[in-house]
C-alpha cells in the first residue's frame, strides 16, 4: 500500500505545506465541544433545583476558549495564512473561532469570580441581565454566519480535493460538502440571532430552539473535526 501511494502523490495535487499551515482540525473539535457545553449549561440553568458546579465550567470554558483564541487569533491576523490560494479560510474559520473563544474566556473569567451566583434563587434573571450586553456581538456574528454560509453555497467552497481520504470521494460533487458546511453555519447563525430574544424571555420557546440548533451543530463539528484528523493527515501525505 505504501508503494502504491507514492506514485499517486507524485502525479496528483502538490501542496507546499510550509506555506499553508492548517489547524481547523483542533478548531472544529473545540468549537463543537464549546457549543455543546453552552447548551448543557443553559439547560442546567433553566432546570429548577439543579445544582451547578462552577469550577468545572471554569476549567472547560478556559481550556476551550484558550484553544480557539490562540488558533483563531493567529489565523485572523496572519494574512493570508493559507498562502496557496485559500485566503478566505482566514475569514471563514479564523474570525468565528477567535470570537467564540473570546466569549468562552469571558464566561470563564465571570464564572471564576461570580460562579456562586449560578446557584442563587434568581439565577435565570441575573444571568440573562449579565449576558444582554454581549448578546449584541453574538447577534452580529449570527449575521456573519449567514454571510459565510451564503458564500459557501455561491462559490462552492469547502469541497475537498480527490487526494483527501473519505471527503475526496465526493470531489465530483463539490456542492455536497459546500452545503454540508454551510448548513452548519446556518444552524449556528440561527441560534446566535435568537440569543438576544432568549435572554428577554428565557423560558419561552426560543431557548429550546437555540439548544437544538447549537447542540446539533456542536455535535457535528465535534465529530467532523475528529474525522478530519484522519482525512487531513491523509491529504498531507498524498500531496507532499
């Protein structure tokens, strides 16, 4: 199998990986885990009588937030990070990951200082009031997610080359992966646009909708990011 892979790489796509670093693998896993944990914490807050351990959420949000800020900030400020024809990745992956990481680090700091308030009698009202100012930024990023999704569909972005294992099997139909990734951004965008309204009426129908769309998107990002550890390693080997 090794001898068979060498001529394929020699005659197929060539990528100078020194000029095109990529780490949307860890970014996808972290973003997926972060979305899932936000949904879980929101559900715990809305469940009467549920005791919350703030120290655990400080550790989780801090670890994930640092990962997203470090990778997202570098991808956002290094223009273009992908020096072989993919500068749009800086916008599509770097900026949303950086912003989400900042949100999680801010939540980490708040819970570290004021985590005991999560178990107070008025925790829902108190948490909603604290989160309202930042909800403007969340709403704006929801609009950005729709913009990214629209660009993905219009320009058929996200399609894997034939040299990439598994995903490359669908290279002949680039609209499939474009629709898949764009659909994930739509789910995240829906939740972000609804977030400010959920803070006004936390127990309304809006909160469960956010939980569904963010939970589904988070699960897919987590699993897809894990899968990409295999597919991206294969792509690197096949294009060196």
